[in-house]
């Protein structure tokens, strides 16, 4: 029954709507079809979302045709020529819909597409952020070419087979999937908002908010220039709320809104033994073993329950609020399903809910290396051992302060911290040496669940989904959304639409059509929220 | 002054001796030069070693010429044709000296050269073990071709330059070095014993012991067939004492006798997280981190002082005897030099002497791996973490029992031990899983320092070196000498002659001439000990 969630009401309701609205073409035709407009604010919200839903049902073939065009343009951030083609395509698509559009550039960085659509009786200014670049592809691992969009009956894992793209009058199965790079991450919201604009115009409605569009082309390459773009264009980017249209919905397929991301920090640590490999027989029990020293050091950073034991690690972390706990309590209990899928008998902190654990900062050993294991192992005492550690930050945690605390902990374990490979004199001067390389990071972002803007967004998502969305206090992952908060001084809400099993960042990325339709409905609802 | 140690007495003494003895040619000529013989046992031991010394001084060019011939034959165990050439060369060289010789084969394994030389008034039967194979070479890393022996003024590190091989009447500097694979490890003792046999014959002396020669061609490849050879030829190999002519003298250049080797055991351990890499943001703090689990497990195996904390790890270890402690007290304090050379501020067990620590079993993490570090590191939770561990055994320790104790320790830490990659059901059934692969091992060997045979050997080495040899209770390293003890039921004494800085197993292996001369003298003294 779950697959019905994103489907519009009953067949009867659909029929009634189909006769009640007037359909234009999607792109060019619809934006040219000058319908008499009314301010959406005066219509009933439920009516409005039904109008959007009816439009995208009848115009599915045209919406998909336009989406295919966009998906067919290769979009790796380093591919400057094609990245520019994406930006131009998007700018042009927005312009056709009456959006004032600019393409910003900054040195050789991928351009930002900026758009503005004013509304006379706007209640607010709403920012919509999407990124149009995608992860690089390993062509060999894809079942079909990543930039030749293919429509399949269902997912490949479930035996999906290729079908023809629908033509006018055909209504594709919402379980069918579009296979292409960025189908899910993150071109889907572009298709969704374009279709929503068409639907509104077609219904003679204007958005209830001023709209500011910000489309980035460098997200998958690290958003290195996003901060500069935001600082350079601070004035044009003043909004009341940023909608970050990215990421997947819940694993249960229920739609969700996400109100934060974790920050990031991290370090690489190397500890040292002798200056050369030593015969483990001749020198074992005598020469210090760096693999063991590092093991002890890392082991001392977390206790058996998974709590980080570094002093003050949690000192600045914002406490979990009653609203957070209430929202987490509403989330489906998906942990046991995940555990089973991942082969985990149990998880840290006595199986505390995943959604709760990510409200705390984490410390994760992402890699460990010392000499060799397996066939290459030799009977030696390693010269050094290295770990790479990442730290996820919760609201309140400062990336540099966290690293200071880690370093203080390392010092309490008797280590002298150095920044470069230690020379002989340094080695001889200190019993234990740790080279610590601090990686750059950024803080977490959270919009409190009782923020005034949240209620409207939640209601819009409820109307689009036909049920209340899951309210997720934060993503476990990190995105540099602090830039929106720090530079633009506006709150953010993440509005995901893609299916969780969209192979994001991986070969055979795909988008489930039901999720695209939810995206159109969600954008329609957000653009017309009171 | 240290370089003088291996030089024969004073120039005057040398001159006196040169006129007192009659010189033959080395190889063919000397073995054919039928001198009237007397039993060495009736001559004064000091006189006998002076005869040997004088002989090898005057015949140095011929001794080196023969050694060069042997060093020129490539000797990697897997190179069957050349290994056979080595065996034939050695058998022929022994035969020329009156030794009854056989070349034993076993399937495709490198042959063993067996020799026997009887003596009418023999006090005992003495076994002499040498291996004639060498480590494989990385040709590019050598300064000159490994099987084209070169004579240098001194070591390459000290600026040694190539010089001509000496001709009759020339007396090469004892600091010069022969560069060639196996110059030190382990063809040097072959040259030494051949020269010693020549010297005795030349002086009209016969050995005081029956001699049994055992020359192995597979040591550097793991001695896989040595046990079978010994079992197949148990009767021919009955001796009172085995001299294991292998390894280097002390780092201080003082000669040493070694009375044991450590045994070996080891295991590889892998612990598990989720079945696939997990995003460290989405799942960090929730999914168990195998790198951290393994770190904790390893860290719990040794305490801060370096003592192994696995229950009963030391339970069967033979106690350190008063003789051991006395012998260790006589050893030069070389630890601080080593520490400085190796860049170690301090060592385990509060800087306890190296020679004492190797009388205990050790546990060494020889390699560690989990996901990736450095540029390849990603923000994931690893799926597994692996460590490779070797255990060196002291006398009394059983390799399998030690592994049982390690496994018991792992179990006390909450791990279920498996032998194969765990499947999903296994993973779900147990909170912590460790795959433990036990490597095969063998026990340590020690000849107690108060063994009756030890005094004679020590006195022989004293006569050869001109000072009492260091008495080393055990090597830190492992050799399968238990085969001699278990299969042949005879004690062993290791009689090293090579310089410690001979680049054993490495490119530019070399032998310092002073060490070769000590070897000839030592063999002469051992062959004539009362």
C-alpha cells in the first residue's frame, strides 16, 4: 500500500479535476499561454495542490521529456563546458517561466544560476537551493550510459526492464524509474519546481512568496566557491527561509523534512616506532610497536557503550529539546530493519535510536594502516601507524575547539604532538610522538522545530504527501549549510524528494517516478503556502 | 681498536709462525699435499689455533679465490638448476678434503649436501649445519651484481671503493669487504670450514671429533623440507652436538655464541562492522566501528609497560636462570646505542635490556588495516579491520597452546570466534565477531648454558677470538632448530661469524674479511677442541 502514498487521491477526484482545469503545454507553450491569474493566497490550499497534481498527471509525458533533456547533459563539476551547458539550460528554462535569471561566474568555478520571481502580495521571500552537478561516474559500472536517461518498469534490483518514454495521453506507472546520473541527486528538484511553476501558471495562480533561486554546480566537488558566491551576492540572496532541495526521503518511503545537518571536523594521526622496520624476533618486546600504541590511543577515545571519552567532547553540544524528542518519537522504527540489512546484531549506545545518536557529535575511525596484513605481512615491527578520523558536529560544537580537545586528550596519553614528520632529535627527545594533521571543518546547522517558518512548510509537505511528513531534526551527514546561516543569516529547511534507494553517488543512479510527482506536488504546495 | 680484535696476535708472533709451518695450496693442492698427520688432540690447543691462523694469513688470496667461485653461483632456493650447481660445488669441495659426501634430494626440493669425516681418536661427533641458499635479490637495488663478488676497501656506507682481489703474497686489509649475495648469510661458514680443513691437513693435524656436515639449500625459503630430510636420514645424522653456523656476531663486533632461538606462532584477526561501507555522518555513533573494536581488542593485550595481559601468556615460559642472568650481565650495554640509532627515546618494560626481554615470549602487531588512510580515506565506517600478529615463543611455550590462550582472551572480550568470513545469519547472531586464522608455528630451542658441551665450545671460540665470546642465551629471532632437538635429539649451539652490518637479506650484502678470518679460526678451534 505504501506505493500509493504519493499517488493523487481517487480516480474520481482526478477525473473531476481534469475537467475543472485548463491544460497548457509544459515548457514554452505553458509559459506563453497567458492565463488570467489570481493570487494563490486567495484560493483554498487544498484546491491549489489538487490543481498542481492534476496538471502534472495530465502532462507527465511533457514533464519527463523536459527532464530527460536536462539529464542528458553531462554534469561533473570539473567538466567546465558541459557544466556551463547545464547552467544555460536551467537559466533558459527559468526564463521561459518568467523568472528573472542571471548566470554568475567566479574564476573557473562552475557557474551559479540565480533567479528571482516577484509576487505582488508576497507573504515572504523563499529561497530555493538545488545543485545541478553530479558525482563523477565509473562508466563501466553502469548498466546503461549515465547521461542517456532510460525509463525502466521498476528498479534494476527488482528486475526492472526498459520501456518506452510515455507519449501524450499515457500515464506512466509511478513505480517506474528514470536511470541517469543526477536523476535523484540533484536534478529532480529542478524538474519538480519547473513543473510546479507551469502548473501554477496553468491554473492562473501566482506564488504566495517571492522566490529566489540558487542553483549550484559544484556541490559534489566540495562547494569550494559557494561561500564566495554567497558573500559576493549577499544582497540578492536575502530571503526569509531557504529550502534546500536535496537528499532522499526516509527509507520507509515516507516523505520527510529535515531541519539541520551535522558539521564536520577531522584529523589524521600518525604515531611512531623505530626509524626502520625491525625484525620482530630480535626486537619484539623491546622496541615500541606503533600499531599497538595507536590502538591504545584510539581505544581510549570511546568507551564500551560508544560514548566519546575525550574531556569536554559534549560540553558545547546543544541539548536535545522536547520538540526533538517528540519528533524522533514520531519517526518509524526503522533501526531494526537497518540492523538486519547491515548484518548488525546490535549497535552502539545499547541500540539507542539512530535519529537520536546523530543529535550528538560523533568520532569515527574511517581508516587505519600500519605496515601490511594478509599475504604482504612480514615479521617486522612497523615504523609507524596511521589513523584517519572524522568528527561529526552537532549544533553548538566548534570544529576547531573539538580538535583542540582531541589534541588535549592525545597529550594526556603521554604524546607530544608534532605537525611534520619528526626528525631523529625529535624522536629521541620524546617517549611518544603523534603527528596530528587537522582537517578543515565547519559547524552544524539546525533550525529549531518551533521556528515560526516550520509550521507552514510542514503543512505544505502534508498537503503534497497526503500525510504528515516525518520531521527529522537533523541529517547525520554534513553539508556546508552554515554558509546560508552565517553569511545570509536565514534559516534552512531541507526538502528531500528522491527515493532513498536512488543509488545516489553510485552507478545506476535513478529516480522513482512517484518521488518526482511528490516533488512537483511539494513545490506546488510550498510555492502557494499561505 | 675494536677492529684489531679479529687480527692475529702481534706482527712478531705472525712472523714466527710463518717460518714454523709449512704452507700448501688451499683447495686441491692442500688436500692432495699428503702431510704426515698427528691427532690434534695431542697438540696444545693454543699452538693449533696459531697454526690455523698462520695458514689462512699466508693463503688468504687462495681462500678468497675459492670463496669467490662459490659466491658466483646464484643461490635462490627456487632456482633449481643453480641451487644444484651450489650443492655439487660444495660436495666436490668437501670431497677434495677427504670428506665422504652425498647429495640428498627429496622431490623437487633443494638438495642437502651431507658429509662425514671420521677421526680415529674422536672425542665426539660434531654436526656442522650451514645453509647455502640465499635471499632473492632485487637486482636494481644492488650497487654491483649480486653474484659477481666484488672486493671493496671498506663498507659502502663508509665510502668503500673497489679494489683488485689479492694475489699470492698479498695480505688484504681485514676491514675490506666482499660484496655478494650470501657473502655473510650463509656461505661464509662454508669458506671458513673449508679453509680450516686445509689448515689442519697442512699442519698435519686431524680433527678431534668425527664431523658430520649438513648443508641445506632451502633455509631462506622456509626450510619446508628440512624436517623430512632429518627424519629420512636420522641415522646418518646422529651427533653429540650441532653447530649451527649462521647469523651475525654482536653489533659491537664482539664474537658471540648463541644457545637458542625463539619459537614462532601467530594469527590474523579480522573484526566486523556492517556488511557495507556506511556514511560516517548518517551512521556514525550508531553502527559499530570495526577499526575501533579491533583497536580496543589489541590494546587490551598488552599493558603500558609492554607486558602481555593475556591470561597465562607466561605460564609455561622457562624461568630466567642464574646462568642466563650472569651471561646477560656480561653482554655489552648496546641498548642505548641501538635506541639512538633507531630514534627511540625509550623502550618497552622501562628500558629492560633487550637480551633479557627476548627470553620471554612476545606479542607483536606486525600489520594493521581498515579501509584507507591518506588521500584514499573517505568518510565511511569501515566494514572490517584486520591485524596480523606474530608471537615469539620462549623455551617452554607451545605454539598451539599460546594461540588457545589468545583466543580465550578474545572470547573474554565478548567476541565469537569464527574461521571463515561470517555470513549474514552469523553476523546477526553475535554482537562481536572475530575471524581468527591461526598460523602454524614451532617451539623455541635452548641449550642451557651449563650443558656439558658448552664449556668446550666457549673455550674454542675464546681461542679463535683472543677473548671470551659473548654468551647469548637466545636469539630473538626464530629458526626451526627444534627439528634438530626433536628429530635428532641433539643440542645445538649457534656459532655466528658474519659482521652484524652485513646487509643480510638486503641489497649489497657483504662480509667483512676480519669476520671471515675469525670464522676460519673458529672452525679450526672447534675442529680441534679437546
